[in-house]
């Protein structure tokens, strides 16, 4: 799949007229329909005036190829973080509301339990000795301050997820670092949960989060890995159309032998 062509089809082409004559000739062509310039993203010739011009080193650094695919992966993780952050924020609101109306909720709960017992017996569920029912009753006796702190903790966790989402969606390097640190801090807890009970949701969350950490560390060269930021930026520049054509001009200009 050509990510560059797909992006140009959706967003339009980006052309640039460099001041350097030799490089300009490699990006420009005259046709019966008028002049055409190569798109810095997909490399196809586009009729009309260039979108910009100037020294080659001031040409826009346009994402293309593998970098566009990486951006799609990053935004997938960003959407997953948004959904998780909103769910956690909703849970925080639910805990806060429960704390404020605990008495009335407890009355309804205790009133409905006897009515549910005949139905529960039909499916083999002993409500009198149910761990779920006992856990709910335990929540009813928690202090209001405990529930408030729990709600605040959930809210803080949800905000962390949303900050991750913003940084990843905007493709910011600070967002990549933030996501790696925040996600890594949660991995030990997710592993511990799996040791207590393995579920598809827990296993899936661990796989997604561990995959995000490894992907960011390796592909974005964080914390000095694979040369760090300098190597990452050098690779980006080396894959730009301007850099590729400059290298071609330089190689042709060098004397043989």
C-alpha cells in the first residue's frame, strides 16, 4: 500500500521550487499543458505553480512512506487512549455520585436481593455466599473520604490517558516520552492482575500497552536507543524527496574515478 499516494489523494499534493538550479531541474518539467512540479510527498508531477520556494534546506519536511504508516499506528493508540480515558473519567464520576447517594442505593440493593434469590437459585448462584454480593456490601461501609480519594485517583488516571492521547495524536515527541513513562508505570499492575486471574480484557490491555512501549522505544528511538533523536531526525531528512534528489545531484556532480 502506497501511504504517500493515499495521503495526497486525501489532503492534496505539496510542491516546492528550490533555488538551486540543478535540484530545481530534477523537480520541474515543462509539458504542453504547462509546468509541473514533483510532489514532495508522493513524487508525482503536479501541474501548476509550486506551493512554495526558496533554499533547499528550508523546504518543508513532509511525512511520506513509512512515516505516514507510523503516524496511523500512533493515532490508533491515541484513539484507544481517548476511549480508555473517557471510560475511567466516567467511572470516577460514578464513584463520586455513589458516595453522595450511598444510603439510598444501599436500601434499594438490600431490598432487591431477596427478590433475586429465587432466580439466582435457578442458575445455581448462591447469593447468600456470593463474593460479588459481599464485595458490594463492603463498598457500602467504606468511608466517604475513601470513596472521594478513589474518585480523584480515577480522575487523575483518566487525565493521564487523555494527555497521552493528545501527545500521540499530534505526533509530538514529548507525547511519545509521556506515553512510554506513563504506560510503563502501569505494566507491573497489569501483570499482577493477570497472576490473580487471566481474562481476555486484562490480557488484551497488557499486550496493547507493552506493544506501545516497545514500538515507541524502537521506532522513535527514545532515550537514546538506536542513536536517539539525532538519528531519528537524520533518518527523516534522509527519506525526504529533497534530500534524495540532492544526493542524486551530488553523486552526478562528483568526477568519475
